[in-house]
C-alpha cells in the first residue's frame, strides 16, 4: 500500500492536486478503500448480516439510540446526492447534508484530523460501492437529545476542528501512527474517558473508558494499568492477529481487529505501535496495595479459582499464549473499572479470528453457576494474586451488571 | 419434489474428521464447497464448556453427544440363519452425531497400521503358506503401501499435535518408542504425556517380563501446540473426561480444535447442519453423480447439485448411503458376488483386571490415550507358526478415566449392591487396574452389511442389516493375547487377577469399541472393492469416500483414526492434483 515511510509522510503532509482531481483513479479509490479499513467504517455502517455500508446498526449511547446511516451511493436513501464539500464537512466539521448537525457517535472529532485528500479518497471509494436502498432513521434519541441544534453547543465545548499537524521532533513513522490513532482509526472514541457530556477528556487520552457494557482498557504507557509492559512487537502482534503473549482481543476489540487492524499494512501497524509506545510516560496511577491473601474473600476466591478457572488460566495465572489470556500482570485485570472482567465471568466472550490465529477460543459463561458474591470473590482474588494489585470487586457491582448486562 | 439449490463444486456428506479435512483442502484450492451434516452444530465453548462438560451422567451414561436410534439405527444378527432385529439402544458401539462426528467423542489414540498390514494377504501367505488362512477369511491387500501413506500419516499427526515417542525415524530405531512400528519421517509433534502410577507399574512389569513398553500415541496435548493451520491447542489437564465427551479445554484434537475455525474463514465454504442426506443422485447413465438430496428438520426436501460428491459420514452410514443410492453392486454373501457391504469387520478386545495390595493409583488422573503399551503381539510382529490363528493386537495399561459412576471395581464375590458393595468400591477404587488388549478383526465371507428386507426408518428407507460374529481365528487370538497380558500382570504381584478374553458370540449389550470398518472397501480390483486406490468409486467417478473406516479391507490391531485422517489427506491430494485436471476414473 504505502511503499515507504517517506511516501507515507508525503501522503500525510502534502496535497497532490492533480491526483485529487481524478475521482476515477484506481489508486485513489483503492486508497479510499484502505482508509475505510483504517476507519473501520463498516463496524457501524454495516448491520450484522446486512449489505455493506447500507447502515442500520443501532448504537446504544448513554443518551439513547442512534442508528448509523446508509452511506452507499443510493440517491434516495444513501449519500448519492451528497457533494464532495458536504462529505468533507461531515468528516471535518460534523455537518451532514444541508448543514444538519451530526452526533459525535460519528467520530468527526477524530476524523477532523484526516487530510482533505484522504477524505476525498474515502469519498471516491464510497461512490463505487453497491448502492443499496435502505432508509435509516438515524436519530432515535429521546427529547431533548434529539434536537440536533444542541450539537452546536456541544461542539463549542468538546470539538476542536483542524487537520493533524505533524510533530517535527518525531519520526515520520511516529507521525504516521499519530495520524492514524488520532484520526481515521479514532481509537480514543472508545479508549479515552468521557466527560458528562460525552466529550473526550483530552488530558486523559487513551486512559480507558466504559462503554456498552465493556471497559475499553487503558492503552497508554502506564506500566501498571496501561500497556507499558508490552513491547512494540507485542503491540504489533496484537493488532495484526488479535492476540499476543499477554492477552486475546474479545468483544468490540475483537471486531475491530477482525475488520480493521488485522487488515492494515504492516507499516501502518508498526507506526501505530511506535506512536502508542511513545506518547508520553504516564505513571500517574500509583499501584495500590494488594488485598492480602489471608482475607476471607481472597480465600474463597482462591478456592473458586482452583475449581473453575485454573484448568485453562493455570494455577499461576499465566494462561496459555494465544489461547487462554494471561491474568498475572494483566493491565485489564488490574484496571480501575472491572466492567469487562465481571462481564467476562457472567456472560463469557469469544476472541476474534484472524488469518494467522483462526482459533477464536472462547470463555464460557458462569452466570448460571456462580452467584454475585462468588464472582466478586474470584475476581478480587484474580486482581490481587501473582503480583497483581487492584481494588476488590463488590458483589453489588456484579449484581448491577447481571441485571443490566447485554446478552452475547 | 425437492427444491433445487444453486450448484456447488463439491458437496460433503457429514462434517467430521474427513469432511473437515476435505472441506479445508478443497476450499483452500478455491472450490465452492458445502458440507451437509445430519446433527447439530457443535462448538467447544458453547456446547461443552469446562463449566459442565465433565458431566458423567449426561454424557457417558445418557450419551448426550451420540446418535439416537430414532434418528438412524440398523438391524443385527449373528449369522445368516437368524432374522435380524433393530438395535434400539446403541451399546456395543456408539456412532456420533453432529459436527465433529466421532472426532468429538474419541479418546485420542492415534496409531498407524504396520507396514505388513497394508499387504496382509500376500505377507501371510508368503510366510505361513496359503493353507494357513481359513477358507472363508476374505482379507486382502490394501491398494497402497505403507511407504505411500507415511507422509499422510505425518500430516494428520501434525494436524492433531499427537504426543508420543517415535520408535523408528527413517529406519533408525529410537529407544523409548515402539520398536515394531513402521518408519516415521519425523518425531511426534509433541512429547509423550506424563504417565500415572498404574501405567508406570505396568511398564516395569512389562520390562521385567521381556517386553518393550512405550507411551501410547495420543492426540491429547502433552503441551500447548499450534498446528499448521494456525489452530492452537492447550495442555491437557488429565481430567479423564475424553471418550464420550467433548473437550472443554481445547486439549483434545478434534475437528473443532484443529480444523473448523480455520475452515469457516473461507467464504467459499458453507456448512448446512441438521440436514440429512437421503441419497446421492445419478444422471441417466448411472456413471456420474449429479449431487445429493437431503431433508431438513421440518421435513422439507432439497436437492443440492454438485460436481463432486464426498461421502464423509460414519463408516456404517457411508455403506448404507451407497446401498440406498445404488452405487456399486451390493454384496451377496451366498454367492460371494458384489462388493458394497462386503468385508464388514470390527475389533477384538479383551481385558485383565487386577487388584493390587497397597497402592494408591489415583485413577482419576487420566486422559483418553494415556498409558504404556507393548506391541510385541500385534499384527505379524510375532511368529504365528503353530498357534492356529493370524492377527494380533497391542496391550497395556491405558487409564482413560476414573469417573465415579462407572469406575466401581470390586473383588470377586462382592455383592452387586448394598453396604458391602459400597465399602468394597471405596476400598478397591485406588488399587484396581484394568489392563486391556486391542486386536485385529479380519474379514469373512459371512460378515457383511446389506439392506434389511423388513425394517424401515422414519423416511421409509430400508434400515441396514449387520451380520457379524467373531470367528474362531479371532477368539483363539484373543485367548492368546489375554494369556500374554496376564503373564505381565502377574509380575505386578496382584492380590486378585481376572482374565476376560473375548468370547463368542458377539453381543451388542456391552461396549467394546466404535471401530466399525469395511463395507465400501478400497482395493486394486473392482471385483473385490468398491473404491480404487484414490478412494474413488469404481462405478461413479465423481463419488469419493475419502478415508472413512468403511474403506478398510479388514481391521487391524490398532485404533482407526490415524489411518482415517491419513487417507483423507491422501484423497484430498488425489482430487486436487489428479481429478480436477482431468475429471474421470483415476484408475
């Protein structure tokens, strides 16, 4: 795709005018297709089992339901009538056709960083996909959130429009990684904590956030809760295959790996890893003291672990590489928010399948077998054994998730 | 009228080991493949998660994963003078049901046949003379040699991550392995399993009595393993829930753990479950198949046209489907003419039960193909001159499980129930071992499969009839093997030793093995085989039976799965490298 890092930088930093004018150029459409992979557009705009990009996947936001629209070139129900300027405005400014305000479930606060020629390449690609007639009612939010004009206020507080500006102090690869992470791949949409209004807490970028019944983990270089202990190769392997020596992707990240990161070029994956490994030391969270092993909850948890978990995750919490996630030293296991852990024990989950790692092993559900106190105990044990240290999980937290948890 | 579906390049009947392997190989080659499976979809984490997969009552006693006779059964009789009656409970053998087939519920024993097994009749007649074989014994040479199948054994074992210790690598004997085995191109993919105390004591006794024990080749993982398809298996936990169970720990090789997730990544592969193929359709010449007809659970009939039909069901049901579809001439035991249904064979097993003095054997620390084995009395590894029989088997101490409901050894004379029985089981459980022999079952003129004249299934099709009994050759062999095993067992200094040689007549009411073989035999001559050496029908060139045990000309002294898997790869290569280039008879 990108022959060299130099070319990559060129594509980020400059605007090739003649190139941009030929909307039928294969190179440009192919570049747009690849950008749709980087942006994982299909994740929202293709419904499960539906036609590509014909919309229809309902997104449960904290404010209500939004349905991703049809972005095929169908003139009636898709974006066939959209002008290039309107397409650019949608991605760069969050304004849809006829100036209609978009909701930031469409991650324009990230896409605003994409270069104009990349946005136009994406536009050229979407003009080539099969037009599908499928009318989508996108805005299904309750009052008052259904008033699109409210987004004008939201944007003034939470949205800074503007293209990505390369950091001349950093390498071309680092800048390429930053451009992808902050722009097209919109990693922060899930991984950055949100304000009460749903805007990014920019000073805590990528420090982990809860959404849709999962906790998108901290992917900063924090050595305790983040991925500070992962090598660059660990990160590359994870994005390429969905698994590495530490863990396996599951839930929404398994989908992101399957549909997006595993299909990225090796150069881009390496660039992402370079950027994530070098985006500021952030050991802001002090490692807490572990809950002591003699604690009654810990002893109960140890017994449950032996019975129900150790066969796969092993007595020492090491798991098995590429098959059973390692619990000892795992940042996700020790994260401040145990949402994903509780969910995994209650409902189970399945890793993603990729070409080189097709197994897609799964964790079974234990909701029918372990009660809230038992799940709280075994998770408290897992979070405070083999060198791990994190707050105890309460049975109330388990109970809340059991009641509200979405089924697989 | 069945509803006609769009045509496919390949239709696979049954999605077990052979169906999965052929599906993978042919989808990878770019063909449009559909697999039609009678039973349900089965997936490790959904259908046998470790949270409840070790449920002895559900799976081992109530047989949750197995075929129910109301889905399909067969009639049985011991000889041609009897009237066969339907099997209403499967006990002696247990056909599987659903995706993965027998590959889900097997123990994991992964044996190769001996080089001499592949030229059995020629070898025995050369060594012992033509008169040494009973007149009604219909054994024959395989249409391929051990040297030809060796690379395909190797491929299947690498698919499974089989654990073991080679005894012969490229002709060089290796200490610690089976000194009698055929040459291997490489060492086993994973090292041998750890052995329990029972197997360790047996191995000592075997050495003391002049034998050469070695660890049983096992497709239960001794360590984590990644196979050539990228599939990852985890280390076995020795929980002892293999046979009759799905493995919840990704530790036992199965289509689920070794093939299916990789296969499902191909967009040109589809699996159609809970749909039973009722016949293979032929064109007006009868020389070419046009596809299959199947019925779904609502009773609706569908026609699936295809250019290649692969018959990958369980051995017995491969035979029935060929009979129902009119492919190949049915075997007539009166005249010896015809081939479909001919040379049905089984397995001849026996045991020696011992109770030791003070040992704590912890038999629950077990896995499907655990154990130490001696192979001195298998095949023609020993001189049969003057013994009055041919054939043989392996013997040893294999601790497949110590499950609480069915593992209830007691000294002889113990009441069958009540307080004394309970006390005896608790005193004996940790000191008892069952040693076993696992031996050949050669084929005979009067052991065969045909369509039953009276009984029909729920769709109105005739049931298949099994006519089978152990012959004197096999019973003498079993007595001989059981005596040899008892001699080793005596070196364990047991307080009690009970010999259980196989005795006739064959009965259906005790589990023996699910190693039903023959009926669609492969061979070099259309007069005595259904398939040529590429597992291709002699009569209908686009029908293959790629390696199910129904292609075995007779059954040898080893478990069938390794040979089944090797023949699946052998046939896949023949289709890819020969048949696709020039569709037609390959011989």
